[in-house]
């Protein structure tokens, strides 16, 4: 069995009387590529802030290679080999926009037509091409992450399930600062508790 590179033990974070992280336990094995999902406000960003030392937890422990890192300075944590890539507006956001456009296009009632704009066949073709390119970029990003994960342990926060399916082995679902579910993409997608917190949504997808 591989050793845990990261271990979260009974982690609690209370900010202005609000419990943001609520007795969270979870671990990532050495070399693992873990995907973290959870509805808006679940505590994903806060958890990463705690791991990277941006913010100190109220209680509990964070261990990196078996050593406590909670409460340590950010630069010390970084020097141990933990780094973070911040969320930026990426191709995934664009994908939604273009998909919306193209869905409208295929359904003959596009955003454009409702604005009184007529789509020419050339414009339609262009949108289709951009859509294909965006999908290609998503696959390229998935390949890149899988590549990075060959030599490092990686935790990814991402909601686009088509993307998650391309990279994920294990998914952890965070909800109200606790672990709601953990397992394969299939397990998590078929979990009724997960479906419930994403109620009203066709699939796991939400903002950051
Ligand atoms: N500095 C803060 N003060 C008060 N509440 C906060 C603060 N930071 C985050 N929260 C709250 O903590 C919860 C979790 O936020 P966040 O970690 O950003 O969730 P996620 O990234 O999963 O959407 C939210 O309800 C948010 O409003
Ligand atoms: Mg967030």
C-alpha cells in the first residue's frame, strides 16, 4: 500500500462563527491524482487555503509526508513541495459559452436569433470550429494533468464532468465542509446523497 502524501485529520475551520470546514478527514496517497468536487460554498477553496498555509485551521491536523504542516508559514509549505495553481477563467468557461451558442444553433433558437441576429452559415461553421478546438484544448489539459501526475501527487478542483472523467481515478465530494462521498467517477455519479446536493442540476456542475 502506498503511503499517504497528504492527510487531513479532523480538520475544523471556523470563520466569523461559521463552521467552514467541519471535522474533515481525508487522505491522498503518494502519486495520486485526486479530484475534489462539491457545490458552491462546500469549502473547497478554504481547504486549499488551509493546506497551502494561506489560512490557519481552527483545529485538526494537516500532514504532508507524515509531518504536521498546519499552522506553518506559506513559504515553508511551498518549500516542502506543495504548490497551487489558482483558478483562472479557462477554456472550460468558454466551452459552456460555445456549447450554449451551438445548442441554440442546432435548436434554431439561438441567443443570436432571440437578439434578432441572423446566423450565416459561415458564422455557424466558425462557432462549430471554435467549439471543436475548445474540446481539443480540454483534452490537451487533461493529458497535461495526467502527465504531471506521473511524477507528482495532484489534487484538482473541477466540475466539468467530461473533463473529470478524462483524469479521475478517485473523486472526493465535499459538502458543508465535510466529506459527503468518495469513490470512482461512477460511484460518485450514482450516489443518491451526491445527487441530492446537486439537486436541480442534470449532473455535477457548478461554479468554483
Ligand atoms: N473569509 C470568510 N469569512 C466568512 N465566510 C467565508 C470566508 N471564506 C469563505 N467563507 C464561506 O465559507 C464557505 C465555503 O467557501 P469556499 O471555501 O469558497 O467554498 P467553495 O470553494 O467550495 O465554493 C462559504 O459559505 C463561504 O461563504
Ligand atoms: Mg471555490
